């Protein structure tokens, strides 16, 4: 099949996928599924068209705020025009993401079927696509890595910075990227182009609003556990501060394990680092799964466990409003979050083993747990 024809098919399929997501969350359609986009509209920030961070706080980084502000300006206090404007930005970001991954896969001779499996007809992508800023973040991040591979480091760094100005999570990939650069001069240059836009934008807003850092970046630090598997270890809200410490230690261990392992290519490492973050963070909202989907496509390997992860992840939002307190252990969303975590852990372990040249057997999968138990027994 010709490349141009395949590209057209992918655009049409992506548009259909996005349309379904658009309709699922449309505020005027009865039985619509919750989305953060419509939730934002009820805030004075959007409904009264206020300037984010200056006239009204927002718990997302500044580029996310700009998207929200532009959508609210177009909406002028009306929900549907606002929703349509926001949706258009997400649709264009989605096309950018899919076409970038398509281009990378075509260059690497990865079977293009994985674009459809992981990015177009994926339940999580359909349900959580027109939902929050996650697809914008993913598009900037993947585009940044594409330029990085082509040694266009300045463009890569600026796009990496843009991703961080949507959501900060990609910062965990920086140590890996720096190891690919040949000397400290190029590493410092890359860091300069990553952090300069972030610092300029945030310092400027901090001058205009001294409470910016607290309202935007400390907001999530004060958040409780949400869809984290270890809610079952810390069932009482009174113990959640301890749970956050547990989360930080577990995350540090997991990230260091990947940083020091020298296992996998750039996309396998990116997938593993993002998966470790999702599995160890005390907040794992279901739309965050979008972060890892492009990397699964670029790895080009299918695991049946993926559909267990998908079913559980979509089930979280579908059962969320069925529970009186969906954040508590035993609630349907938390049971599904536990299943999702087990499935993602399996995919992560399998990816790690195959990247290191080992067979993904049950024995190899449980070996790290046995070692950990033996080490604890010696202490």
C-alpha cells in the first residue's frame, strides 16, 4: 500500500476516533461521560473569561493555561463554543501525534498496524482523548524525541520544554536524553533550551502573581491518593502523607533502576520511565495512560495483557460516579485501578526483559521480586 494512501487512511481513522470521543463528552448530549474540559467551564476562570494565573489560579502549567484561555475567549461564556474550541486544539494535537508516530514507524520499518492498535482504536484513547491536555503533552514529547533522534537538538529541546509547559512529567526523561549527547557542552546547550522557556514564562507569571507557584505547582503536592494501587496499603486518609513518602521512595528506586540499567532503545526507555512514574505516583488518573501509548506503538510489540489494562482503565471513569466515595479501597474504580496496575507492571517487566535480551518467562518476571524478598530477609 502506498505511503500517501496509508497516511490518508490514518487521518480518516483518527478523525473518526476523535469524533467518537468528542460525542462521548459533548455537554449537550444526554448520558455524556465526564471530562475535565466541561468541568473547567463551571469555573469562573473559563465561564467569566479570566486570565489564568493572573486573575484566577489554574493547577496546570502555563501552556495548558493558554489553551484554556484561548478556548474561553472563543466561547465567551457559552459552553458549546468553548467546548468546540478546546476540542479543535486537541484534535489538531492528536493528528500531530498520530502522524509523527506514523512517520517514525515508517522510517524504522515498524508494522503500521500498531498505529491502529495503540493510537487510533484504543479504548483509552477514544474515551480520554477529548478529556484533558494529555494528548497535547504526548504530541510535543514524541515530536521532541523524533527531532532528538535526527540530531536536531535545539528543536528537540524547545519541544521538550513545550511538553513540560503542558505537564511536567517529561522531565524524568531528561537524564536518559543527556546520556545520548556526546559531550558536556552539548548537554548544557540542550538543558539551556529546555529550561530557558520554562523559567522565562514561570518567572514572568510569578512576578505578576506571587501565588503562582503555590496555586499551580504545589496544588498537586497537597492532593490525596487517586487511583494508586497502594491505596490498599494506606486505606485511611490520615495515612496518606506516609503514602506519599512511600510513593516518592518507590519512584526514586524505579527510576534509578532504569537510569542505571542501560537496557533498551530510546523509546523502550521512555516507556519504562513513564510506566514507573505512573505505577509509583500517588495520582494515576486514567487519561495519563495516553502518555505511554505512542511508545507502545514505536516499540512495535503486542501483549494481550494490554487489553486487561485498557478494560480496567476505561472502567475507572465508567464506574466513578456509581460509588459514594470512589477514592476508597474496595470501591469499583480502585479495584479496577489495582487490576490496571498489575497489567501495566507485567507489560513493563516484559518490556524490560525483552529489551535486555532475556525471555519473558514467569521465572524471569518474578526473579526481581524474589531477590527483593531475599534482600529484605537478610536485613
